[in-house]
């Protein structure tokens, strides 16, 4: 409850349940290139943020204020070239961070890294999902103090109870995506229509 109240304060006058855009579709205003070692160029093209394949990662990090819990974020993403994760989302979870991996470990693994220090490839959130190149998918993630839930095209993919568990980032440069950011791995991905909303206090 306290975290949700803090989230509301962070978001200013935003009304509960009101979707607010995080990307204007025209420029990287409010975002910066993530300084990954070997990152490639990031640009806005056709209303989307294009994450050109890096060596290994390319990404963007949000520079504005963002809630720590009690929120949903939604976006559309597509894998354009390559065969690994293309729009993995790092996001706040209370006083920590986590990454929703989209198409990692060879291209089809989806899940959360990390839960109790186990990667998405090894914990209970692991799901195999076939992403078609060039196709846009609708992604939605919900974070509360009790659970993290996620959907792809309205299909629930993740439903993880987190109360009393350790939620963290896997070791390495993915920490540079915090507090909120997208990343691709040896793969060109695109992200568009990024929005979030506050959830009603429970």
C-alpha cells in the first residue's frame, strides 16, 4: 500500500487507471541510449524506437520519473533481424529491478530475470514462445507488491508471486537499463506505443 502511494506521488497528477505515453513516436525525448559496451545506434523510425543489433546489446533507458510498484506498462515490439531477445524490458520492483526477457537463450524463452537469483531460463516463469520476424506483438506487464504478471497478445505468459522473495537483475551490464529500459541482444528489435498507468490501491 505504501509503495503504491509513493508511485502515485511520483506520477504527479496522473489519475489511477489513466494510460500515459512514455514515447512520442517522433524522437528519443525522455530516453537515452544505454551505454552498453559494443552497443549499436538507436534511432526513431516509422513511429518506433529501433534497437539495431549490438555486440552484444543495444538499448534505451527512460530518463523520467517512474513508479516503483502498483503500475502496468504496455508496448508493442517486433524482432526484425537476428535470433535472440529483441525488446527485453527492465523495470522497477519496489526497491529493486527485474527484466522481462523476450525471446532470449536462442530466441524463444520468455520469463523474468531474476527470481531468487534464478534466471528466466531456470525459474518457474520460463515459457517458450515463438516470435515471428517482422510481426508486432502487444506486450503488457503488471507489477504490484505481491506479484508480477505479463501478457503477450492478451495471452498470460507470467504470473509470479513475489512477496517475500528476492527479485533482482542478473549480473552484468543489464543494470544499465535500470530503472526502466529496453534492450536487444545481437538482434535488431523495434518498440512502439509505450504507455503506463497506475493501478488502484488494493
